[in-house]
């Protein structure tokens, strides 16, 4: 540019050399706009990469997690990184990797850094849907092998004798969830297979079974990400999936202590059932969970039957005492009881434990708890006021703010129930310029009015 402003037109070689070194040094970050769908700019992109892009030998190795650093070289030991796994309907599982040093050759045996070995049978390159077999793959090359079950994204492949382990890519946490179910019950198995393969191919997609709500949860980086993933499942595996907003996994706890007698007595001819358990319930600090205290003395309940009382109490607490959500942060002290030498058994005392919870429920002042998420929202400064106002409207607590330049990051705690559609809301609020991360932090008591609405909705969903 200096030459241009001085009236001298730089030669093409000077331009290429300057931009090339700028890219290698990290001072220039070129941006090219293309459309693969419309075949616009593709040739220009490829030519630019060839003319201006760095030679693989000019670039340093990626950061190493373990081992000694080494210089990239065409000859010498192989160091490669597995960056993607895809499922091909004809070939099966395909693992794609990039060579950072050395030259990989067909049928060569390499180590997997975390343990095990792999032989590069049928080494090939991918070009669209076509597979091109290759005999070797030099440094900088992107290749693939099929049907190697031991390879996963993030693995380092290396020649025996070297200790380098490439730092795996850190994927951003999921921020959007959907509850999913197959449209047809006959597709349960097909959906399970499809989800397993999708999760392998895309490490930013996470699948979990949420036991407290009985839902299968798919989480990803945004609503568009999940929509595209569901469309892929339908296209590739022929499974139509219904997606809904997940239920919030509420919890219950207690605010008061109480004693209760749980009594189970049943006589229907022959041997009966008999068990009495005296239990003292008390609240515990938030987040400390359930505790069973055995204070039986003098053999009022045989030692072998005491675990049955604990089991019954946990079973009853799991069903809830206010709105059907699991009860947490409770201690249950078994301090007395009665048994019958013939009629008492494990079933009798399990039922006695259940009855003790039911008897005490009205005295324990149960409360509803909701999951609170720790949220970090990064937005341009011009949208800061709108975002903070929105967080306050969601019953959120702003904990602080940080940032530099034109971006600001707001750290807050917000109830999960208010954040389920936040990806779309933030996109609308900031014209697509805002991003956020979110993770579970703790449970907190739900305000009275909100709690009543949740309890009423629960009763409507489950009249029984």
C-alpha cells in the first residue's frame, strides 16, 4: 500500500508475497464470500488458497496437551489429528484426520495416543460424495479411514516412538434444548440408532435421558443447529421426530421438622404384614441431598429390616409431597418402631417408611425449588441496556459485567424456566450479534405466585 500511495504499482508477486507472509504471521485474516449451493466464488476460493495460503511446513504444530514439541516435516514420524466422524450408508463409520507432520501411508500402523493402535487399511480422500483411494498422504493432507470403531474426534494418531498429544478442540457448551420423541412408536429403535450416530458425528450435539421428567433431551448450540440436526436425521435415517420445549426439572424440599409414625398392618388370612417406623424429618442445607440416620436402639426394629425403611422413605420422597417432584435436602432419622416376629418382613417396613412420609407431609411446610442457571451473555455495548433489562424481566440477578472494546459480557443467574427460548430471544434482541453460554448452578425456592402456577399446571397434566 505504501508503494501504491507513492505512485508505484506493486507487482503481483509483491502482492502475493506480502499477503502470504501476513497470513502466516497472523497479521492478515482474509475473508472470502462464497456459495457452495450456487457455485459462486468456489474457484476463486481454491485459487486464493493455492496462491496465498501457507504451506503446511510453514505453520507451527497446534498446541500440544502432552509430549515434546516437534517441527513439521514431510519425512519422519507421523502426527495427525482426528477431527470428525461421519456415518456413510454404504461404507459405514468414516474417521477424518489431518496430517500435521510426516507422511501417512496405506496399511501403515499408527498409535492412538489415548491407547490402542490402528492400521490405515483403505486410506482415502473425500471429494464430495466420492472416495478416492490414495497410497500415501503427506503433511497438510486431509484423509480418512473407514470402519475403525476405536477412533473418535479429538484423538491424536502418531508413529510409535513419539509422545506428542495434540490438544483436543474445546467445544462450546450447549445452550438450547429440545425434548424429542419419534412420531411413530415403531421408530424407537431407529431413532436411538440415529441419535447415537449423530452424537458421534457432531460433538456439539448432546443426548441425555432426563429421569425426573422421562424425556429424551437433545441439546445444541442454538435453535437453528437443532432444527438442522433433526432435518438430517429425517433425511439420512428416515425417522420423523417430534420436538417440544423440555419440562423444567423442578424439585421439592421442606422448611420445617416433624415426627411421624408410619404404620403398615395387613391381615388377610394366614401370615400377615406388620411394621411400624417412627421417623423424625428435618430440612438440610440447600444442595446437601438426602440423609438417612439410623438411631434404633434396643432392637425395636431388627437390623436386617432397617434398610427397607430407608428404601420406602426414599421411594415416597421421590414421588414428591407437593407437586409430584422429587424431595431433596432432607434428613430422615429412624428412632423407634415395632415389629412382629412372624408378620414383619422387608415389604412391611418399606411400606411403613412410605407411610411415615405421607403422615408427616402436612407438617413439613414443603416448598418448590427451581433450577437456576449461570448465564454469560456477550453483546455489543449498544445492546447492553436491552439485554440487562431483559434479564431483570426474567427474574434474573445480574452478578457483574466485564469486557473490552465494543463488546460487553453480562454474568447473571436466571431461572431455567425463563431461558428455554433464549437463543431466539437474544438473536431478536441484538439483531443476531449476541452470544451466550449457560450451565446449571443450583436450586432455589420458587416465588409463591410462580410456584402456585407450576403446581396448578402439574395437577392439570396429571389429574391422578
